[in-house]
C-alpha cells in the first residue's frame, strides 16, 4: 500500500500539504474527505484518524494526524531539498518558531475573517455587523504587523535566503483572508514581494490549483452543506464573536 493523504482543499492545512507534496513530486493517493458533507465524521474515516479531522496520512500501517507533523514526516521521509526544513540548527529553529506561533495568530485570525465574511452570510443569509467585521480585520492586521516585523523582517524568506515550510504554511494561511475578498497585500509591498517569491518557488500554477475550490466557495448555497458542518461553523463563530 502506498502513501495515502486524506484531504479537503477547503482546509488551509490540507492545501499546504497538497502543495508541498506536489511541488516535491512526492507520490501519494489523494483521498478526498469532504468536510461540507460531513465525511470526516464517518466510521470509515475514524479508522484513519480517531480525531476525525483532516488532514490525515496513512503510510502502510502507520497513520498520522496534524498538518505540521505530516509536513515534517514527508520532508524527512522523502529527503526533500534541505531548504524546506534546514539541517542548520538556527535556520531550522526559525522554521519551528513560525510553525509554533502561527496556530493562534495568522491562521486563527485569517480563518475568523473568512468565517465571518464568507460563511456566516452564506449560512444565515445575513452579513456580519460592520463593527464586528472591522474588528476581525483589525485583529488580522495586528498579527500581520507582527509577522512582518518578527518573522519576515528584511529577509527574502522566513529562514533566510530560501523558501521553507514556514513560508508555505504562512502564505496559504494568508490566502484565507484573500479568499474573503480582503487584499492584505495591496498596501504591503514587502509582503507582496514575499508572496511572489513563495509562489514562484512552489509553482504559481500549482498554488492557484490548490486554491481554486476555496476561491469559489462563496458561490455555494447553505443547502449544499451537511447540517453537522453548519453547526460547527456556527459554534466557531459564536466562540469568536
């Protein structure tokens, strides 16, 4: 049995994994798990990941959850070019530093804006009150400033002169806000140049391919989502607002 990856490209962590594997010619079988259909809650998928979350990996009898753990597993198993996860101790520490920070910062704030601006109106038929939307944007802007000042600084990439897992994860996370029609790169030339470099490093066409589904999600209607999925989204919005 070859490597299997259980993904839904509506999910940011899944998109990062998909891009990394494809850009490094890592052979895998794409097992699509549609979150909007509740397929991550089936007993069949539970045999792969008892947490019932995507992404998940199966490599023979070995299974693995959590996107960062899977990225590191793939980088080391397939001996991808060193720049992705550098052997140099300090460069690797820079990658680890970002991957440790991003969960409750860039990722959390980008998802909050996407849920608020795209999924909430889609589900309820009512837009988020302007003041709450503005607050979500302000929260994202705070972590964007931290990202530029702390992680990117004046370097081409987070760990130095070459692209790493940290850059890929970061850009895919920031695209969550772009998919909510918030162009966070427009007034940030340094960030826009970094985006261009990362896209060129992984392949711009591949990057666009991975984001095609999430870019079109606003065209869906509420009846195309499983009730369980809608309940999860509503609960997340309640917790965040």
